C-alpha cells in the first residue's frame, strides 16, 4: 500500500508522477482530486474506491456502496473528484484498490 503524492498542476507545467500501483493505495482527498489510471496490460483492470461509510445509510436511508471503474487493456482514464464525506476515512484519506497490478500505474492530480 502506498500513499500517492499529488501532482499540483500550475501555469509553468507539472511533471506527471505515475507510479506502479499496489493492490490497495491511498491518497489525501480534499474533494478536488482526480485519479489518473493507466493500464498498459493486455486485460481489463477494475479500480474500486472505498466508501468507508457504506455500512451507514445516507440521508435517504439508502446505502452508498463502493464505486468501481473498469479500465480496458491499453487504456487510461481520469476519475473523480471524490466527495470527502463519502470516500474519506476519519483521517481524510481515500483508498483505491485494483483487481490487477501488473503494468498498471496511477497518480493523483490535485485540482485545487
């Protein structure tokens, strides 16, 4: 498990910071973060953002489950932003898990 260091885009340009994913990684989620996932493998990979509060009903008494995103082999996607009230743990950290890790990289872009 790794804690992603967010890329902070700016007017002079930012260098991408794609890193190899683990089965489960984390990031500080301020509600403006975008997750960039690149799948260079030949098969589809599913990313799952954890809703640590999914065991608690929301205001409408419905359950908010974890959210999944499929990334086809050879594709990349931008995902987010993620509502901190739904996806953060008590420390302001969001957790994302991957169905496979070989040839998969990711980074967090802080869209402040």
